[in-house]
C-alpha cells in the first residue's frame, strides 16, 4: 500500500487549491496543511477541503518537526519563490515549486547551496506536461535513433491574445510587472517548453546564440498606475550540446500577445525522419505526425489524454514517483536549476546582445535525495 504523507501548501489561492485537488485525487492517505495571510483565501480553501489544517503564515505551518515523506508546495507569486523554497527545504521538507522557479539569475546559486546543505529534493512544476503521450513517443523515436542525426528543431507557440494579467487572470496585474514576475510570456510559458526540449535532447550545455523580446502595441485596458514592462513575444536561437558531441539548433518562439496569427508548432527533424506533435495538450487534443522514408507524407496519430486533469495533477504525481523510487518525469534538483538558468540566459542574451552559455555541470553537485549522490 502507498505510504501516507503530509502536504504543506504555501499559499491558498487557485493554484494551491489545484494542488490540493491533485492530492485528494490520489486515493491515498494525505494530511493537508495550507498557509496564507489572506482570510478570504483561507476560507475558500477550507470550503473546498474541510479537513485541511489552516495557518496564517508559512513559518508557523512549517515549524513542527518534519517527516521524511513531507512535501511542501510553493504555490505563491514568483517573487516569493526563492525565500519560500529555502524556508521549506531548511524545515526538512521536500519542495515542489510552481513555475517560474526563480525570477532572476542571482537567486539560482543561493537555492542550489540550500539544496546542498539540506539534501532535500526540489521539483519544478514545469514537469506538468511531460507525461503527454505524444511527447513520450517523440522521446522514444529519438532514443531509438529512428529520426537519425537530429539537425533542426523548430518550436513556435503563438497565442494571439492570452496575456497574463490582461486577457488571462486579469485579477493578477503583477504578471505585467518585471520586478514581481521576472518577465512576461517567457517566464509564464518557457519553463514548460524548456522542460520538454531538455527531456528530448538531454543537453550537457545550452548556448543562447541570439534572443529578442517584444511588446506589440495591442489594445489593453489597465487600471491607472499599472506597470506593464514585460514582453508578450520572445524569440531565441538556442544551441543544444548533446552527449554525443552534436550541436542541435533550436529556433524558439513563444508569444501570448502578437499581431501574428496563432501557431502551434513543435517539430524535430533528423536525417531519417521528422516528427511534429501537440507539445502541451492541456485542451485534450493530442496529435502526432511522423514522416520518414517509408511515408514521406506522414503517419498521423491521435492520443487520449492520460487521465482526468492529468496536467494539473502531474507535478505532484511525478514528485511522489521520484521520492518513492518509481520511474518519473520530474524536473528536479540539478535539472530544475539548469533549466531555470537557461531561461534567465535567454533574457540576458536579449538584454546584452551577446551569446550566453549555461552548463549543466555547474549544478552537478546538487545532491539527488533519492540516491544520496550528487
């Protein structure tokens, strides 16, 4: 029988409730705690999950001695992530953190040091779409060599009007404030894109050869005094250096507000074939097309979603798989910090106009809490 565990949710808003729902859907014995300074948020959480022990602040919630199976979920706005990751890890609990993991490059090394000190796991919610069955099949095609030598990846995800803080979740204007969110559409979405790209290509290093950020002048009704200094369209050329010595160029683009029509393209091309697929699939539509010498026009497949509300539940499910020694797709530890550093490198390249490189080896000494090794 699966072990009981305790879940400590930092925050009690919409995302926090989503994680609590995921915990309850497991059918396991889980003891729920949640902390939020807002009485309204605590009341809403209690209404949805009456058995929860509620706290006014996270320090109070995390003060009791930890058990090794405890998991703390950081479900607060991004500018609080570093402080709360460190607090939760130092309390002796493993940490699952919403994306973006960290909002500045300066936050990454201090968090890495806390993980080294505590030996606790850190998992990023960029894990959310990795169980997508089409993505799993693309991974198999690459691992089996069926695409041959990969020489091109094209990744364009253009949403015409889905700007966080405007069309999406307008009640949270902090999405538009770089000092609070770290950036715009890339901070909101690129963590998912990078999680998938890293899963597919398993890079030892990533170089951002070029990057550009834009804020197209689309209509927006904002309250007086609002800060809107983030991008709604980002582009980058990324060079992925793989274990076999190959260097794969990735043409990357993500937009939530653009004058371009909507586009969803995720394509990997090699010397023996190419594959394109639905890389997220949050709307339940998941498709894949594989082209090779036997079928140059492509073979199309459709996939059923891997369970009800699968993407919302995946971060906690994959964290438990990691901690309990089962096969998993969790973006954790060194991989989570490497991914965060690559995301910040895109911003750095856009700001400076110069290439920026990140090596996974820079985080290799972050311990694996399951094996105990770095």
